[in-house]
């Protein structure tokens, strides 16, 4: 599901007849606050869905696949997602595409 598909589904299923612009603004605000939290080194926990957190990857020596030459890869942070219990149960009970 893309962000625009999420916005459209929320818009079509909203019980308060919110305009599409308001639904879009709300989704953008939520994603923006999540991005801010992660960008500031924090974590985002949505009960029943999961936790987004940062994991540090140490600097390492990699290889250029084209030339085989050794390349230094600097340390960086990667976003890690750990699914919540409800999400795991739902995915496992319904299966992929269910």
C-alpha cells in the first residue's frame, strides 16, 4: 500500500465526512512526527502494530561488485521494524495476501 492509497482508503472509510485535504494533512502530520522522532534518535511505538527504532551499523570494509576493489563503508543508522503481537498474529492467521 502506498501513502496515496492509504489516504484514499481512510478518506473513503471516514465516518466524519472529513475532506480529502484534511485526511491527507493528518497522514502527513503522523508520518512527519514519526520521521522527526527517528531523526532525533528516538523510537516510535504503535501498540498492536510495532516499533520503529534505529540500529547502528558499524563501519566496515565492503567490495565493489564490479571491480572487486575494497571500499570503506562508513558507520550509519538503519531503521529497524519489530512487529507487534497483534500484527504478527493477524499476518500468521490470515497468511500472505489474506
